[in-house]
C-alpha cells in the first residue's frame, strides 16, 4: 500500500497538477474515477476479516487502476501538447523557420516530433503487453513533445515576426498582381479603342 502511495505522490500527482492547470482548475473525470477506484481497493484492505490473499488481490487491483491513471494522464497531456503544436504550425509557420535560432527551432521540431509520434504509437501497442514499457514510452513521448513547446517558447518573438513577414509578403504579392491586372486591363482597353477607330 505504501508503494502505491509513493508512486502516486512522486510520479503521477505532478502530472495531475499540470492537467489541472490546463483544465482551468479541474481534474479530468476519467482520472478522478481511477483515483476513487484506487482508494476504494486500498480501503477494502482494512476491512475486518480480510485474509492476506484477499489483501494481495485488492492491492493488485489498486495497482491496475494506478496504471490506468498513468495512461490517462499521459494521453490527456499529449493531446494538449499536440494541439498546441498544431496550432502554432497552422498560424505561425513560415519558410523562415529553418533559419530561426541558427536552425535550432527547425531541428528540435523535426527530430522530437518524429520521436514523440513513434514512442506514442509504441506505448499504445504495449499497454496490454508490457505496462512498464508502455509507461516509459508515454513518458518519452511527453518529454519529446514538451521539448518542441519549449523551443517554440524560446524563439517566440522570432516565430511571431516570421509570421508577420509571411502575411506582409502575401499581401504585397496580392497587391502586385492586382496592379499588373489593372495595367493589362487598361492596355487591353486602349488597344480595343484603337482597333475601333482604325476600322
């Protein structure tokens, strides 16, 4: 029982605190359900008349819920991380990214995104096969996604500036073609007018 308590306090409570911040002061309902189940099985261990075998079974069930709590925490956090990354790419990506931070931004993004996706997929496959490996892989995936968000934060100003330049270039390009079209229209009108009077 003490091992379950220590594992929760040191490994999973910090993850829950991050989720609470992301969810504006609330915990995910699925995580709360797992915590209630853990407490319920631990409480049963203190019932009168429980044999060693019964207590072992209840502890095993509590450990199973703790494992599912860990999965739920990592999956929810990774969803938030990938949503933040996709949002940044959608609204702020520009062709200047490979040059930001002397290439640090682009390299960190490309390398860590591939590793994160790979670890996440492998973790899902290992959930029922090797739970410990699955947890380690989810942790690797979480840390790789976090590395991307950290480098985004580090070069935030340059990312914003590159996005503004991208928009300006698009507007300039649009105005250029508008002017060209206008000039060609005038030329076409003049030629048409000249053609009328030469007949």
